[in-house]
C-alpha cells in the first residue's frame, strides 16, 4: 500500500470519529514518523486526519494543508470514495470518504419542495 504524507477521512457530522476511522487513517501513513492531528469541519461533513511533521514544515504549516482539503470536505465531488493529490511542494495527500450525501428535490413530509438528503 502506498504511504502518504497527509491522510484524512471524511465522516458525517453527526457520527464523529471512531477507532476504525483512526486505524484507516494511520494505515495510510509511514510507520516511523511523528504525526500532527487535524480536524476540518464544514457545513455537512467533517474530516479527521494526520500529517507528518515533515509535511507540515515543508508546506508552511498545517493551515496550508487544511486550506487545500477544506473545499473537498465541504463539497465532495469525486466519483470514488478515495482521492489523492499532491501539495504544492510535492507531499502526497490521501483523503477518503465512506459516504456521499445526495440532494434531490421532492415533496417532503411538510409538503414543500425543499431539498431532501440521503
């Protein structure tokens, strides 16, 4: 399995972080490294992750990494449940997602045509 410098996993806001999710994230990272945890919270989703100290230092801080990942957490548009990218200075990033929220317009219980999610 490829190892990444930054790994995060998206979860629905209401479910939070689980041990299973933490283990999935840690499995993506090198075995012998120091890690910095981070969280990203957007309107409908959250992502929890870790970055290696080297990635944080090379990318000029954790904020730069979070800025890259925040739009993906806010609006997951990928067809797959996994996405990889590279940070501006070459560090490899993995972000995973176990779910997708799909909005459609249809009649709701209250009789209007407001968005409904699944």
